[in-house]
């Protein structure tokens, strides 16, 4: 476990700092003298923690690793990085680096490392730092992690959605759960990693017009507490689909609301995603025509990946029942769009595609994790944005701009989903129709690949901490499943030593 210290935790920082300087003096420009003797006072240690973020890794309650952030003017740096010898090669260093990267919130981050410390340089490079030329007067090399050039800008115009809600019967998620009209079936899923799963009702299982893509659950919405993770006593799973008609014509996007039961067939209902629009003085419903490759349920909000356009946001309390189904393409229930986060980037950076999304509750702040699908040789990046727990929306400035807190370039090819579970990254990747998918576990730049353990056509992935399970789904007609993966099985084993970033 890694956590940011408070001044009252000063003794843990003192223990590690003094031990690191005593056991690895050549790794630091500071010396033991600077933090012992007359300099070894409680007030000084408290002041150090208050001056900047200090992160400590614990193993069964024992502090075993440390790292800190430092601010000088408008520059930020990673300093005081050290892991105890008995705790090395366990991913603790990567976790500490990631904690400081998150704290830097997308700003350029620098560090100094002793020249010739190849293991440390390699670890920093895997985290996105670039080694600079030259050696300073203390024998250190400088490394820099560039500023993240991506951001999301929120639309301020919500009045159409407000007007729309006043004209229909607003029922919320509770209303849809009381009116489910479709039945799934429990089934064995043909994949090594699948513990159990469900198949959709026959027409949904076989249709070639709608394709399942994203998945999130009430565990995302309501937190990791052992007694939580439910909506009014229901284990709810949400799945997104995109529609494709003849000649590639887009039919829109929809959401399946699933009331999950382990001991009886799950029931569900489809809801159409719509965008209220005004034309010639009339309010009408326009289908939201995006790929919807990933979704995140957080509080009452539903984030939906919008590919190159950014992210759409909906509010589940806004679910409405439509009297005249002709206005809603035959759907009884629709979910109107609340707002949009438009994707922006710096000149020269190139656009980023928001292909899939998940929720990361591993750190001191909650984050929205997004990534992009890309074939071998293309771009395939992972990116995170901090969530404001008060509003349930992305943390932003006064202009509605949210800056990415971290980005990892050149990750797994053909990624379909990525989630952070207990500090570990888990990625799904596809290999084409009819071929089993791969599961990757580890951290950006250091994944272990479990070849062919997923069913064909794997898509988005999410984590249910109460069950210690990962959940995913597949898209191909006739081979569509929602299924669970026992997380600890894949966290505890290394089936392959293949940690390359590209699939062959």
C-alpha cells in the first residue's frame, strides 16, 4: 500500500530517510549528517512533510519505500526515491514513481539520478522520463517527464437537457430496474480466464446491428467498501453498445441496465442515449452516434468514451420514460446527454482517441482512466484525469478545462480496455475475430502478457473489489458474453515473461 503522509506520520519518513542515507549513501546528494544529530528533530521532520508531498510504501504495515515531490517556482521534481533492499523487485518503486507523477498533475516533472545507476534509469524511462545529455557537478544525470499535452474542455450549455426533462416522465435508474423486459442466461464462457458469465437474450446475442463495447458496475459508482457497491440492494451492471446499419450507417448508442443475480437469470433492458436538440423552435431527440467503447459510472454520472471527440456525460437520475416510442426509435426509455468534454491537444502533439475508459480508486484521488485502441505500429496510449469527488465530474479550472494528470505512450497494441485494480494495471487486447484475446497485468511499460486466456473479441474491463473480480465483455455475434475473471489468480502468477509493449 502506498499513501501520502501527514505531518503526524513523521516517524515513518524519518525511519526511511535515515536508513536510505545510511545504506545507500552513493544514491543521494544529501548526506546522513544533514538529517541526524542536531538536525534530527520532530519539528524538522514535520516541516519536511508539510513542505511537499511525501509518499511511503508499506508492506504489512512496515514502511519499505519512499518518494517525494518538490516545487521550486513553476518547476516540479521527484526526489528522495528509495526502496528497501528486502522489498525490491516487487513493483514498489513503480508505484512510488506513479504516485509522484499523479501529484505532478500533468506538469513537466524532473529528477536527478546518479550516473551509471542503470536499474533506476531503466525504471524511470519505463515511467516516461527521458534521459538528458550531460552529467552535473555531483555526478548526476537529469531526466525529464514532459508535460502532458492533452486536456478535456467541458461544455457549459446544459439548458436543452433541463428543458427536455420537463416534458417527459423522469424515472431514474430505479424506474428502469422495476421495468426490465429481457432475460439473459448464465453460461460457461470458453476462455481460461473466465470464471463464469452470461449470454444475452437470443436476438441480442446474434444481432449484427448492435455490438457490446463498454462495461461498468455499481461497484464503480459507490466505492470499494466491503458492504457497498450496490444500487438500492441491486448488483447493477451497465453495458454500452454501438449500432451499425447497412453501408456502415451509424444507428446510435445504447445502454443495457442489467440486474445481476448469481442464483437466477439476470434481467435487463436497453436504454437509448440521446442528445436533446432544438430546431425551428421544436425540441427533438438526436441519437448519440458514438462508438461508446468504454463507460464509467461514478456517483450519479455516467461517462461514455466518444473516440476522437472526447467524452460524453449523462446523469442516471435523468432517465425518462417516453410515451411515444416513435420519438425514441422504438425505445421506451432514453437517457439524455448532460454535457460534453471536448478533446483538445497542444499543437504538434497529435489527437488522442478516447477508445475506452475505467475508474481508478487506487490513490488519494479518484481518476478516470482512458486509452486508445491502435494496431501494431500505431499509437496506443493510456491517460488519466482526476475526478472531483464533490461534483462527480472531472476536476477542472474556472473555464471548465481538465488537464490530464498522467499519460503513458507506446503501450499494448490493440488495447480494448484498461483498469487499475489494487494498484495493478490490467489490460485486455484483441487478436481478431475467432482468435482468443490476451490479458496483460502489471504497470505501463512493464506488463506480463497472458496469451490467449480471454474469449475472442474482448472489450472494456472493470474491477469489482467486493468480489475481487475483473469483469469484461465480448462483441462478436453468436459469441457475446459478460464474464467475471478471478483477479487474484492473475495477480499472483506469471504465466509468461513476455513484457514487451507490442503484441506479435
